[in-house]
């Protein structure tokens, strides 16, 4: 399974979790029963990491979302942003630019056209802030 497929499957499960209160294990079972998603360990690792850090991720997203409060961000975009922020903050194997590009691709595939620039803008602001932090720490 490619990293893009892992991200796509994780996105679908995280989005579903935002819409339902069911335990994530139940969502895994449903996805496998209907043969809609392959729920491999790599997908579970990303989903569970994002869900575990959701509060922290949302706090970061809120601090870089100048136009919308976290409660006003469509859940589909929130799921995309959570994954991208998670990868940038906790996955050393994913470069920042790759996480942003992949999030934009997810937004282009699943979000409204005008939401793509919102997702890109929030992530670009976060990336610029990371660059400033690196420069200040040198």
C-alpha cells in the first residue's frame, strides 16, 4: 500500500469518526465488511495517532485558521487538516511540503473548490511559522 493510499483510507475513517460516535474499531470492521477500505496496520496507526492527538491538532489548526473558528471548519476539511498537521508534527518520514501537497490533493478530491485554498492557506501559514522557529533556534 502506498503512502497516498494509507492517507486516503485514514482520511475516510477520520472523517467518518467526526460524523459518528462509534468506536474506531467498529468503523474498521464496517469498512472491511463492505470491502470499501483496506484497513492495514499503517492505516490504523495513522488514524489512531490523529484521533489520540485530535485536541492538540485542533488547537494548532485554530491558531493558524484566521478566517474560520475550528467549529466553523467543515468536517471534511478538518479531517484533512488533522492528518496534515499530524504528519508535519509527528511523522519524521513525511517532509512538510509533501504533507501540504497531499492535503491539497485530498481537498481537491473531496472538498469544495473554494476550500482547497483554505486548506492550503492554513498549512502554508503553519509551514512558514515552522521555518521561522527553525531560523530563530539556529
